C-alpha cells in the first residue's frame, strides 16, 4: 500500500520525537495502544500553567508509518492551543490531512486518543489548582 506524501514526510522527518519527564508538573502524558495491531503511542504535552496553553509536545510511537505520522502531526498541531482545543481534535482531521486510507483510520484514532489522554493526565495533576 502506498503512503501519501504527507505520511512519508512525517515518517521520514518526524517532528518532536522524544519525551518529557513524566513527573514534571507542567507535563501531561498520554499512553495508548491499538488492540487491532498492537501499536503503541506515547504523547506528551508541556503546558503553561498560567495561560493553559500547550507550549511544547513530544511523542514516541512504536507502530506503523501512519501512526508515526499521525502522532508527529498532532504534536505540531497542539502547540499554541489551549487544553480544550487540543482535546477537541478529531481523528477525522488527522486522517484528512494525511489522506489516510480506510484501513489506516485506526492509526489516526490512536493519535486522537493519545492527545485526549495527555490532556486528561495534565488535568488530573492539576485538579486542585483548577477552579473551573
Ligand atoms: Fe495500527 Fe497503524 S497499523 S496504528
């Protein structure tokens, strides 16, 4: 199966590969797996506590080219976004941007789940500090 140009680009030049210290207060970590294929994705965000804006993101994905491209794309997209905006990101937007074929849609769902999990993790760490 042929990958789209954008998938190949992200796959060959993945953005924001790596990880932050999980214990860091400003970091939210999302770790998800796809039962269908066994691929695993870790996505992390670093959040400015004062503004609630995501300033940086990292990922590590053990999976197919589409999963790597999806997570790379998401780390680019969420920078500068608020937590709400990041949590509202849809896998369909990722699939559309990367022109993923139907059999690779679950790879983009993995990225959506990962960013949501990262936002939740950050929020859980800060439930005391947040009022609304
Ligand atoms: Fe499962 Fe891509 S084949 S994440």
